[in-house]
């Protein structure tokens, strides 16, 4: 059995490497200290050493000199682990450093390929042992399998993929299918997570039955699965299997007292047609899966030239999003909220804008979903909260007491300590908590209801207002309005848009206003664009409005100028305003 020594001070990284090597059948030794590592090298004579490039007390050349001075260790190869930031900062490549460097973070297959270069005789055997479901003498840790479905996880997917590529004849293809269940999240929220897990298990069984190769079906998390297809003669073979999976999944599913109907969107990527890089193959299939969803769902899509072009654009956008905060490319615009009784601006909604150095202005509908997918929404959301409170405090000090509304994403509300974050922001800016309002959608409020209630209670104690954004477009149950003791309902603009001509929309808006007032809540109508809509809302005693009729979202200096305008003329018909002007 090949022996590998890992010298890495970071516990989490070291443990990840050890897990991967052990599941692949290697014997491992490990330490965080370079001096202890050199001792272990002399004691156990490993076949390969993985060592952090920043070794602390010893320079890399000193480490190499010590190993070279001993006849037993002089021929042991080294792979140097280097932080990707340092790697890029110094623009160093292996040929410049004169050493074999592996930047981290890295994908599992990248490490295994490196190891294979030095231990080629046995690495393939170890890889096969780790991936094969029929081998029982190799212990694979439980965390390499999904706890919900029992299927292997993405880590074993990459190992099996490497094996399939190595063993498939060069004239044939290896296919990767990424399967996304359509609208599963809505079902999961409606049924509850426990029942959603049962549904995932049933889908897993259908996939294994359909492919006939249970060991090549993987659960990638949440609503995504993957299937490996080695030894394909032509791409049509992958298409046929994808069509079979679509047909299998959409068969009605008896579930409790209901009959569920599900569909799936499938992306297909082929090796070596689409890419020769193993780590990109799954990403290509996933990109094609998203394209299938955009094409209408319940279908499959190959990773084609068009998809590749869109993926490249998305990659550039994602890359730009990572640096946007540091490059100071984000800015906040503010859309005023006007009190219909006083006819004055009493608050504003802070809206994020991004000016990309290459693409120019990027629509929030493009980059906000991308930020949520990549978890960047957490750091971006923190930035928005900080900057909005800083600006509002400056206006407060200038004599404008306004309430600023900040949108909070589902991830930010559920995953971060939102109460602690707000405390820190308010402490650093000195802003009165009563001048802050958080806007959350109905779907965010309804996730983990007990936790939501606890956080909202803490926020209310501090005097922070909470508004339900896009009210009427999400959950039909209204029980949460009573339970959460919310402050404001924002009527979605889809109801406001046609209140002049659509009796149903008019009735819905009037009903929301009446209900909110009965519950001692304020009402904000979004998307007000003309005087007729404004008059309708005034007659129904709506409290606040926002929309293009008063102003588009404005940069801070333009918003401040609006604060000095007399908005009374906006509440009068144009001919009436003209008559008043003539008299003057």
C-alpha cells in the first residue's frame, strides 16, 4: 500500500486531504508541524509528501535540502500546497517555482490526478477500490454518501468519473447527466422537509431503475442528481437515456393521499467532445441543465455552442461579482416612499446597482440570483446594510429623519446571525434603530417558522420595523401575519399596475389595505406610475406609495435634491396645476 505524508497546518484542509486519500485506499501520516513532518518522513519513508508551501520556520529550499541529505528520503517526491490567492498574487507557475505546486482550494480529482502522476502504478487500483460498490474490504466514510437518499455524493462522483475516463476506449465517449427536479422546492415547502426527503428517495429509486447501474447514480444535494454514462458510442445514446429518465420521472407518483406529478430538466456533457478537463465536465452538464430549465423544463439539453457562450458570459459575470466589492463597483440607489397624507417623502428603499468594468451596468435580475447561487449574497447583503445605514445617518444628521428599507435575502436571514449583524451595523453608524426597516418576502418568512419568530421578536425589541415584500404573490395562508406581528405590507406592483381597468386587481388592493389596517399594519403600494393609480390608493386610505410617478431609484445626491421639492403638485391633475400657475 502506498504511503503518503501530509504536512499542513490548517486542520480543515489537512483533514479533507486525509479523507480523500484514505477513501482512495492510501496509507496516510499527518502533522501540522514541518519539523515533525521531516521526522515522520525519516520514520515511515512515504512514497509521496504533500506539504504546505508556507512552511513557517523553514523555507521550501531548506525542506528539500534536509530531505536530500538523507539517502532514504532524497528521492521522495513533493507536491507543494499553495494558497490560490498567493499563487495568483505572485503569478507563479510550477515552471517558475521549479516545484510541483497544487493551488488550493482544489477539487478532489485535481489532487488525485497529481498523486497519480507519482504513484501511477497503483493509483488506478486505489481509485477503483474507493469507487467500486462491490469492494467491501475498503472502508468508505459515511459522509461520502448522502444521508437522505443513501446515494454516493459528489466526491465519489469525481472519483468514479476519473476511473471511467481512464478505462473507456479513446474512440468512445463518457457522458455526465445532471438532473434537476423542476419546482421541487415548492413541493418541499408545501409537504414539509421530512416528506420531501421521502420524495427524494423515491426519485432515487426511479433513477437507479431507469439507468440499470445503481452505482453510477449520485445525489448532488437538494434537488439535483447526476448519472455517469461510460462507454458511449455516440451522443444519441446519452439522449435516449435522458429521454427515458424524463419519461420515468414524470410518471404519476402516489404520495400519501395525493398523486404528485413531477418533471425534470437534464443537462448532458460529453468527454472529450465538450471538454477534456474532468473538473469542468460536471459544470458543463450543470450549465446545460439550467439551459433546459430556461427552455421550458421537462426536457434535456446538450452542452452546445450556445450554452457554452452563455456559460462563458455567466462565468465572466460570476468572476466579476467576486471582485465587485473590493473594486468598489457596487453602489446604492434610493427610491422614495411618499406618505399620502402629508404628501412628503418619509422613507426610501435602498436598491443595489452594479457597474461592471467590462459589461457596464448589469441588471439586478441578472446578478442577484447569481449572488444567491454562489453564496456571495451574504457578503453583499452585509455591505448593502452597512452602506444604507451610513447614508441614512448622514441624512438624519442633516435634519432628514427618514426610514430606510433594506431587502434581506433568504440566505442572509436564515444562515447568518442577522440580529448580531444589525446590532454591529447600528453601533458602528450610530443610526436610530427606528429608522431601519427590513423587507422580507413571504417565502423567506415561512421557512423555519420557529426560528423566524425568534429573530423577528429580537428585531422588534430593538425598534426595527419589518415589512412583507411583494405581498399577495407567495403563500396563501395569512396566519403568519398574526403570529409574526409584522409592521408593513407592500402590495406587489402586479396588482397596482391594472387597478384602473381590472376590477379584480382593484378589489384585491382594497381588501389588502382594509385587512392590514385591521391588523394595525401600514401599507405601501409599489409600482405607482400615474395619477389615476395614486387617486385610487388615496381613496382607499393606503399609507405610502413608491413608484416611477414620483421618482425612479436615484443616486444619493439626486435623492437628497428630491427631499427639497414640493410634491404637492404631483397630487393634482396637470390642468389644475397649470391654472394655479397662471393665477400666480
